[in-house]
């Protein structure tokens, strides 16, 4: 279509970027007609995107204009069982401000708990005006640990978050190990580079409990038992040390703590680790030999392996492998996980208010905080950028807490989530298509400018504006406060190096100073205090229940013999877009586990343990590991038959390092409820390998 046709139809294209929780941060071309989004495509502004985006983002306009979209502020009258009524922004914000002041005066400001998670946000929509407000007011603080904290803590301790091997350099690797990740579903732009490497002769190893699409294409698939990644990695370490294949020269020059790591790995023979992890010892030894012999070799360490009691130690052991084997210093060699540390900026550069020494609440303990905390009890929960009713562990305890008659809950979101449905005040937020933001990729090393493609739908407002207005009502807004997304955009870019801010505002995209494709230990080095890899960080050893590189066995019982995992799927990003899912999600089980239970595809089953139960249709899936069942991550309550999700079965225990959630550390039993027929919409596409790597 030509320019004249576009003018005739009032059609234009806006270049922007996707901020949703995926490593790729795709560049987008949004076609707008008469003020409405007509189509969302990938653009070529970001080389990695190359015009291709996932189906989830292509259909994002269904969220923008969907029935679940919150059109205006809502206030509940008549207590917890009352009905919502339409309110003006002034009335809603005045009510929130007056309640905050009343709670502070009676209970102290720590009785207010802000609750958010920033996986699908840029630099403006979290930790700008919101952080200033809550810090100045003196509320409780939130430890945002529900995802990535164990792996991030391990990466920080070992390498100081040194930038990793970028996607384009995978084609130079001759061995690729994808461990705890499924880029077919999350980080899809890595797949062409893996295929290019395979075409050039590279070997591929996938370590995941399920036989994903990528696992089918691998030379070796290690279907590890959930929670045992640490012993598999330690067995490879022991093999390298024992066989004289560790790169001692590299260790002497660039690392500390190799002797302690070697000692901790010494008990994990190939046979011992294979027995614990449920693997063929010959296959495990083959992987160890391949990793020793083949270079360049790269490990893609995902987040799936962290979600259990051994998650932090698993990440440490996996990320330490390239140091022990000496795989750095060549293009396509080393590791990649998160490149969030590629940029040196920090929210502290622009928040402008020091963090107070107030109560710190681990977000995985939300149920405890709402029901058990005293001195003071939580009297207000302010939720934004998050849907804790379905994303936090121990779901039934969280729901019980949210149902408290004396709790005042504010939810600021784009759509009517399960959490918003339980709130006292609901505020409508803009989507990334309706406001400015700055988006950094954590899979690559780019920063992009998000620009609004359309005006705000209904009465939705950007985060920065709402928190600035609330601060003004509370008498906290300082002179010159940045109260709009444009003003905050300029303030944040003003803290960056001149060339970065200039290029971002001009071209809309900028690559990190290392060039976007660094060779580890050539172009980038560890960002630790002494510039060396810390293979045995003593501080973590003292903080970890059993010490570093230790394995904690799960106290499984005959009563609950099955492991439950909750991988991401092609339908949602965490719980975002969960409102668009049609029909109930299926529980996936290996046929060999179904046979002794008398179960088959189409049965309605109850999956249960002492914390709760979930009712769902059953899908037999030979790609599941025996002894492991799976229900998708990110489900809303409407996507199961009894309103409980997998998180109803997850304890609020914490990982060994980093205080993370143990979503894949669950033991359950499964039994039939009734038999029903499934149509095609009910059956998810797990047999095609969708979903994030899980352990």
C-alpha cells in the first residue's frame, strides 16, 4: 500500500519495542488506523528481531481492546462483598491518599506494603515516581524475588554479571548446551543461531525434564529429575578435575576458590549423579567428555533450574563450568544467561531518595505477610505491575489474606486480573502501546525507546503520572518533580552518558559500549572487586543452609510420588495475557504414570497435596519425564475447573540462595474425578515443545 492509500485510510506505522518478560526485547512496527491498533509486526530496527515476533505479541491488541480492560477507576462500596462503582480519578486518588495517611497515623507507614514485579516493564514504569513515593512515605519494602533472584545472585557472585555470549555468536560454537531454558517459547530469536551452528557441525545438548522441540533436535537430551541439576553439573566438574581436563593455567590466573569447588564436587561421580538425577550414566559421561574436548563451547543457562530448593547452587555449578574447563577467550565460547548487567545504570541514579531502613518483605511470603505479620500488621496492599493472586506461592494462603475484611487493597493494572477482582480500589493503567518507556534486553545488549502508538484507551494513565499525582496529594512532591512519562523519560536519559541518551532519543535504539557481541575475557571481564571469577564466594557459603555446591534431597513420600513442574507456554508471559486463554488448561502426564492410576486423556483429574488441589482435564504426553506432571505457568483461576492454579500446591519455602520461589519443588498425587471429552482448544501444545525450560 502506498503513501496515498495510507493517508486515505488514516493509516500510519509507529516504531516501538516490546517490554514483555522475554530476553529478546523485539523491535515492533505497529500499524495504526484511525487511532486504533490495526496490526503489530516485528520490525528490523533491532537486528535480532529481523521482522519476526511471537504470536503472543501479535495479538496484544486483544488485551488493549478486550472485555477485561479496565476503562476507568473503580471503587468498591459495602466492604469486601460489595459492588464496584465507577469513580473519577480525583475521587479514587483522594480515597487512597486519605487511607494511606490514616493507616500511617494509626499503625505506622510500614503497615502499607507496595507489591510489584517488573519483568514486563521498562525503566520508567517501575522504580521512578513509585519508588520515590513509597520511600518518602516510609512504607514496608518489597524483596522482588519471585523469579531470577537465585540465578542473578549466583551470576553476581561468580562474575559480577559480566555480559555473556550474544545470540549471533552461537553460530561460532561447536558445542551448545541449553540448560534449563526453552528458547522455542522464550527467547525465540536464539533458535536460528543454534540451527546455523548445527548446520556448521555443532553438537547440541539439552538438559530439561521434558522433551521439548529443541530437545528432539539435540544430539543428547538429559531429562533430569527436577531439583537435581546441581549434582549433574558437579559431576561434570569432578570429571574435569579428576581426568586432568580442568584448565589449571586459566584457573590460576583468573579465578579464586577452585580448590573448594573441587572438594565439594568430589563426591559426585558420574554414576552417583546419574542415579540421583534419574539419567543414563553413559549419556552423562558423554556430555562431560564432549564439554572437555570441544571448543568453542557455550552454555545457555536458563531460569528453569533455579525454581527448587537447590536452585542457587545449581546456577552456581552450571555457570562455573566454563571457568573450570577454560572455555572463555574465543568467539562462541563461555556462557550466556542475563545481560541485564551490560548497562551500568541503576534506578538509584534517578530515584533521588535513599532507601529507608524499613521492614523488608520477601514477596514469596505474601500469604504470611497478610495473615501472620504483626508489629504492624499489613493494613494496605498496593499492587501494580503484578497479579499476586495467581503468581505467588501458597496461593490459598494468599487468597485468604486478600479476603480479609480489614485489608485495604489497591490494584493498578491494565485489565481486571484475579487480584483486581478482590481489590477495594482499581485504577486503569496504560499498556506499552500507550505511553513512553525505555526497554533494555536481558538476552541481548540493546536499549530501545518505546513510543506510544495510540492514545490511552478509556481513562488509563501511565504509572509515572499516577504515582506523581498521589505523591502530590500526600504532600511529598518536590519542586520540579517529574510528573509525566515524557518528563521522566528525559530525566532518566539525562543520567546516562551523553552519547547513549542522544542515540536512544534519535535512532530509538542503542547497543551497549562493548559492541553487543563481546568475547568474554577479551572484550569484557568479571566485574568482581578483584576482576577474577569467585568460584567459592565465602559470604554465600555462610548464608546457604547446607553450604555452597551442596545438594538438598527433597523429602518425598509414597503418598505424593509425582513431581509437579509449571513451565511457561506460548499463550502467556508469566500471567500476562491470561485473560485471553480459552478453555481449561490440561495437566500433562506420561502414559506410564497414567496407566497404574487408570487414567487417560480426557479424564478430569484432581491433583493434590496437603496445601490444596487443582482440578483440570488430563492430557497424556510421552514427552513428559516419568514421575513428573506439568500444568502451565501463568494460569488465571478461570483456566482450571476449581479456580486453583499450580501455585495452590507450592509451598512458600525459599531457594537455597537468593530467597527465590520453589515452584518446581512440588510433590503431588493425581486421581480421577470424572471423564469428559476434550476438544482441540482444550489441549495445549506441549507435545510440540512449547514452554520455558523447567526443573
